[in-house]
DNA sequence: CGCCTCATTGATGTATTTCAAAATTTGTGG
DNA sequence: CCACAAATTTTGAAATACATCAATGAGGCG
């Protein structure tokens, strides 16, 4: 079972452990889960609107995003997923896709058949609860996005997304100090924030101008966390991280 | 167990059955679930940001809504819930509330202790799957709201919400022909759609002017379903109704 | 070097907000 | 069932955040 890419199910176990404590038997069951590792090119649809997937994927490397396609070529990006995330766990119980899932970058994913997953969850109700919890955290992210789109203006929206992407990456060891990769292009960030890429660009200039962040080379650096969270009205409760109350603490651990 | 208000767990069974077929043993377990029926006044917070609920509630009568409170008195309504819905099922696995849940109208709800629920789900994995599915449908609603807020303009947003509220009420027998109650006030609809109540009001005039809907006395009547869904770019896939493919059919049944 | 993608900037248009007030409906006690 | 208060809806005028259109500039890469 174990092979390159950091032992896929190990990664999942670590992620789920950060969400709610796994028992030893849950962990063992997880490590036994059959799966296939696959390399996917960038900008490649994994599942499309209308599909009926028979497997779920775990992101091992790269970025994945979820989007709704609109008439007239419009697109709303619903969420971004990084290493350790289970972006289409929902297809286990929601049989028909109501949106699309695609790679943003070249990705390495592990595919897990629904049948195998169901069998393991039947024998490990605690694990089922943890995955259920994971999908509820996904929903919590959605709620926060709704609040952003509905009631924050562009500056706050962008700041809020930056806070979220930073903390989520830090939680899985992908940040360094107050810097993290910022993989989506401006057009993609805009499609996720309900903005035009033109306007997003102007907002970014403002954020830089006020000394809140630095951007460059696909990296986001937060220069003033307190000011950024203030502009964003950011409260990390919605991330539902299990043991990571303070940003500063993990920043130290992650480096 | 059975008492007024149409036997609470019967109502839940019927709702869940509309979401995915229940086995007889699932249904029996459901009907045995201990619960307390409570009357709640209108505009009353059921659970608040930061709370750690030990029970979940089932709506038997009235409307409930979920909202995030922002600085400066702002508010984003995240979703509306009607009879048969389980609005805070999530607290079963997400222990700390990241938003608020409140009654819109006077309500009758059934309260189910998490411990009792967990015990029943442990013995009925199929039922657990159905409830998991219910929470995933909740998330599907959120996704659609994100798309609306991010990429539709006011007219389409309002039209989309009307289509959704009509179909959801029809699915539980609360619609008559092409009419249904429209309980939220304009200020609440606005807070849910990321609009000002002033602008929402102008949009409503436009919808009426174009002959798409009629409004009055807390009732929404859809005058031109095809035109309304066209304006909204509405596709009901996201509702994930199990056996209700065509609006026309249930409209007839519901009357 | 030249091509392609992505980021940046300017000028102009518009959807929506804000502020303020009037009209209408709803609820309630007498 | 009416009178009155409160809540809700409706309208106008002015301000603004963001979109649209169009072009230029700055990297990567074969």
C-alpha cells in the first residue's frame, strides 16, 4: 500500500487528526483503505456537473478547486482545496454532481472507491463521524464565503480569503512564518470572490499600499496580521481547527 | 411519544424519506427517538455564536433562519428552514457554533438530545447515512447561494431564491398550485441576498412589472415559471430531491 | 528573440447603496 | 369593528463601489 508521495493514507490520518482526535483503531482502518494514486495535469476536470462518481479523491499534492459554470461562460469558484483535503467526499451520499471539481495545478491525488469507503465506515462508526465532521467543516467554509460575498466589500473579501488560505496552509505545514504559497491567479481569485480580475487587481494594490500584505512569485506574505484580520473582520472559529487556537503558535511549529 | 403537531418523528421520517428511501428498521428507530416538543416565539435566538449545543432541533411548524452577525449591526442570513428541516444537525459533530440560529415566526420544534441521536445512529448506520446526506444537501444549498451572490445580479438572485423557496415548500406540501407562503419580510430577504431592502424592493417591482410573480399578503405566486427560472438561471439539481423530478407533478399532488 | 500568459493601468458606464421621507399594511386594545 | 400605533413597503435624489472596455507592460519559456 505505501508508496511515493508520503504514504497517502498517512496524510489523510494526519489531516483528520487535526480535525478531531482519531482512535488507534480508526487510524488503523484508515491506513488499510485501498486506493490508487494518480497524477493529474493542471486545469483538468476531475468530476463534472451531472456525473455520478463511484470514488472520492484525496489531494496529496497541488491545488484543486470546485466551481459552478454559468451561462455566458461565467464561473463561480466555490472553494479551493489543498493537500490533505477530501474535496468530493460528498459524492458518497450525494450521487449526482451539482457542480464541477477541477485541478488548478498539476496534482497528485489518491482515489478511494465509495464501496471500500462505505465498508470501512460501517465497521468504524467513529471514523464515519470524523468524515461527517469534515464535510460539515466544508459547509462552514461555505457559510463564511456567503457572508463575505453578501456583506463585505471587495477589500474585506480579499483580506478574508487571504487569512483563510494562510491559516489552512499553515495547519498542514505549508506556510513559513507569515508567508504561504498563493497558487490561484488573479482571475481565479476574482472568480472565487465575486469580483472582476480588474477590480481585484486594484484591491490588491490597496492592500499592498496599506502595508498589509506583500505579493510576488506566487507567494503571499502577511505583513500585518492584526490589521489584515481587522479589515476582513476575520474570526477563525469557522475553520474548526481542533488544537490550533493561536496562529502564532503553529507558525512557530510549522517552520 | 405521539402528541399534537402531527407526530414529530413521523414528520422527520417523511422528510428523510423524500431525501433518500428509508428502510423499515430505520423508520422504526426514528419513531422511537426521544424528543421534547417546544413552542418558541418569533425572532428568538435558538443557539448563538459560541454556544455548545447538546441537542438538535427539528422544525415542526414555522420558519427558522441561520445568520451571521457582523460588526456595525450588519447581518447575513445564510439560509431559511421550514417544517421538516433539521437546521442544526451540524452541532452533532461541530461542537462550537460559528453563527446563530433563530426563529423567524413563532415556531413549534422538537428537541432531540445529541446523546440519544448518537445512540440511535450507532445502531442504524443507514439512518446515519441519510442524516449525513441531509447535511450535505444543506451544503449544496450554500453552494448555490454562493453562486448567486458571486455571479448573479439582483434580479437573478431574487428570482433564484423564489424558485428555491417555492420548490422546497412544495416538496413538503406547503404550496398550492404555483403559490406558496413568503414568510420573510423584505428586510430579511435582502439580508439573505446581499442586497439593501431598498434595492430589493425595486427589484420586486421589476419582477412584478414583467409579469413573473405576484406578491401580497405574505404569499408568493409564480405567474410564469419558465420566465422566472430563465431570469434566475435556475436548475433544481442542487436541491437533490429524491423522487420529485418535475415541479408540475407535485404541484398537482400538493393541492 | 518572440510568443503567450498574466498583471497592471486608464477612462467611462452602471448596478447598487445611502439617506430621507411618505405611503401603506398589519397588529392591537378599546 | 374601529382607531391608533407600529411595522413594513414604497418612492426619490445623490453618492459610490464595482464592472466594462481597451490597451499597455511585465515576466516565463520554447
